[in-house]
C-alpha cells in the first residue's frame, strides 16, 4: 500500500520533473532555442502546475476527510476499573501496548479501532516504536458478550483482539491503515459533489490498486495476533468461541422478534443485554445445550466488571435502536424506553390491537366498495352488537364462509399495501429523527444499519392479523393476558401459561377455509366470539 502511495506521488511529480529538466537544459544551453524540447517547455510547465494542483487537492481531501467511526458507547476507566485492569493485565501477558480506551458496540463482535485523525489531538495511550509515537487503538467489545460470558471466557475471547495492538503500533502498518482509511473517507466525501469528482475517481483508483495488499496485510496481522495469543487461556478460548455463536443466535432472535416490534411502536427496550441472558437461558433450557449450564451461570458474569451495568445496558440499548431501526438519538414523547415488566402491556397488547383495527378497517373498505368474494353475510343483530362490529365472529364468517378464499386474497393484497404505506411512513420518520433531515447524513460520519428482515408475504400478514384479533378477544373476554416469550416474542398467556395451537388453527382457516378447528380452540379457551373487542 505504501508502494501504491509512492507510485501515485511519482506520477504526480513526473510532469514537474520533466519541466525542471527542460528548464535547466534551456538555461544551461544544453537544449537549443527553437528545438522541439524548448518549444514544449511552456506546455510541460503548464501540465506540471496542473498536476501539482490536482495532487495537492487530492492530498488535502484525503488528509482532511474524517473516516467514519463505528458508533459505540464509550466506557471511561472510572466506570469500569476492573474491566480496564483485566485488559491491562492481558496486554502485559501478551507483551503488547495497552489499548488507549474501551468502548462497547451493540453487536456480537469485538475489534480494535484506530480513532486518530489530524483534526483531533492524539488519544492517551502511546507505544514508542523506532522513536516514533503511535497511538494505541481503542478496544471495542460487543455488549452481549459482557452480559452472557463469564469473566474468564471474556478474557480468553479478548486475548487475540488485544494482541492486535502489537502490529497496530508498527509505524508502517499504522501508515498503511491511515492511507486506506483516508482514501475511503475521500470517496465518501466526494460522493455527490461534482467539483470533487476527480478526487473521488483518484481515490477509487488507488483503493482498487491496494485492495489485495490491504487484505493480505490484515490477514497477516490477524494471524500474528492469533499466534501471539495461543499461550493465553487456550482451553478457555475454545469454550468462549462456542459462547460467541450462542450469543449471536440469541441476540439475533431478540432483536428481530422482541426488540423490533417495540421499536415499531415507538418504544425501545432499555435492557437488551439483560434480555440476551434471559433469551439464551431459555434457549439452553429448551435445547439442553450443556449439562453444566447451571454451574456456568454460577460463575461471575463479565458485566460485573462494570460499576453500573444498568446504565451501560441502557446506553447500548438506545444505540442499538438507533443503529438497527433508525430511531432518534435521545428519548422523547414518541420514543420512550420500556422495561421488560412493561413490555407485554406497552408493546404486545398495543401491537395486537393495532393489527386488529387494521384488519377490520380493511374489511370495512372491502364491504363498502364491493370487493371480491361473497358479500358480507347478513347476521341477526345481537343486543348492542351493531353490524360490522369488531368481533371474531365477523372474521370467521368472512374467511370461513362461502367465497372466503376470494376475501382472503383481497385481504392479503390490501393488508400488504397498508403495511407498506405504514412502513414507509415509519422509515421516513425514523430517518428524520436519526439524520436530522430525510436526505441528510449521520452526524460524526455514522452510517445506519437498518435490520435486514425479509418482508412478510400477504398470507403471513393476514395470519398475523387474524391471530392478533383472536388474542385481543381472548384478553377481553376470556381472562387471557399478553406475555413475552424470550425467543419468539409476543405470546398469549392463558391461566399464566402460553397456550399452544393457535397458529395451526389460523393457518387451517386461511389455507383450507375451515373455521371449525379455530372455533374449537376458541371454545376451549372460553372466548366469546360475538363480543366486540377494544381496538386502538
């Protein structure tokens, strides 16, 4: 990479060198006046000035462009002295410089990040190598690891990461990394700016030229760090790697099935990392992943290395909502934290009632405009039950009666359209909250990481809405309650336990048009199908 930088500099200086040779030759008489070289001197000089000006422009943009920083929660040493002591002891055992600081990321990963930039003063923590001061990088730790792993497991997991501070202190490696980061930042800065189009083209060309070299260098650095860490807690490293995969699985399910419904409601769970422990405990209990699971949980968790783990968990949870959903950076009237004890009422129940309201609104629209399928059956009105009231009986009559398949198809299409419109509005609002403006960029060079959850099909949407309607009726008429399953998200509790079989009967209704299994399930639970439910 440094060779690529040197080659680029040589290309920029070549016209100037030719101009100097011609000028000196003309001044000393070695180039005769009127000869072709003498005649070319003005053009070569102009090309040299232009090349130097363009090179200066590129160099200035590359030097001043601020590389994007990973969004993290900073952990000052006074808030986690035990964690800093663990990392410092680990660096001493490895014989490498101590990281300059520690930060947490709301994800299942750990790495070193160089946060030095000419616009900032150098951070504390330096390594003197070849009489040159090289700032030590920041150690970024995945927050789920702190809550799920034990202290010894975390130390073993961080050993090869901390070992990377040794190569990072090498002047040549540090210079090569700064060069690549500067080029990457220059590409981002020049995007959408016509007056910097040339800078962007040069930066992209240089990045392509050094891509393979950069990858090879990083592979070598990783291999060297791993080899250096071999002697540190090798046996525990194997156990720690197993826990990494488990933590990632639990974190992914918690984000998509538990946190995402809350974010869509304008609520953000304030203890996501503590939720990871509950989710993984439940996963281990169900799958019997380890016989010694209970004894492992008896060991000291790594979050005990923090002075106030609750506050750190809250900050990481808010950052996770900001990154994965685009929520605002600060709480507000429409963006409030929710504790796990409040989750069933604040998120699950509200989600069910909003979906039930959408289902009946679409049914009303179909009835008003004469949609496909059979007309809405005329039923004998019951006292205080007006026609078209939001009841389970109305849904069953429409989907399980004559022409139910046609009504189901139209419901799927209309629900999909409504959900897409709502999602577009939510994303626009989220972008305004996160970016400041819809077309703006994140402050500080942060980039959004919206969840890559596949969209639900029309059949899945209809099944979810019918299920929500049934759950609302069970809560209102049968004494059921909304609940939280750590692995599956919203759950219906009947008699304090999760009631099974509802999803299967709903699918039978939608796929076969047979409402009897669902009617039987409702009868067992004690749901009054003809009674209207409360909607949002």
